C-alpha cells in the first residue's frame, strides 16, 4: 500500500507551503534551526498537525539542496522588497511621522 502524503507543496507564486495550509516552509525551517521541537512548532502554528510539522522537517532534510536554494531565493526577494520600500516610504508611514512630529511640537 502506497499512501504517500505530500507535506510540502509549491503554490502559484513559487512559495513552499506546508500541507494545504498557508504556513510557509520557511517558518518551520527557521523554528527547527532555532532548536524548537516539532511539538513547540505545532503550538506556534495551530493550522498544522504534528504529522505535517514532522513531514515538513523530513522534507527539508531529504531535499536539503533544493530547500536551501529556495530559501536563498526567498531571502534575495526579501532584500529586494526592503530596498524598494526604503526608497519609497508608504504614504501611511509619512502621515504617521507627520502626526508624531506635530504631537512632539505641541508638547513643547
């Protein structure tokens, strides 16, 4: 009997997700690397079953080169987003900063 379960899937954006949830494999791997047990990780992500946590860790260990390449791509993408965000602050952030400055001026 071959009832193999897929614990990790790639969504339409190329993001590795655990099971049928929106939880990113990145999050599970970060917690695992930080030394958290599968049980602790399960508590942090209640959408997951303990089996899915163990399965995603097993996937990471079995496909290490593939996952490390994916994590590097994710990190590069994050750095691009950060760089673009620093050059163009959000209008909301600008408004909040203006409100803070106005409040600081009123207190003087």
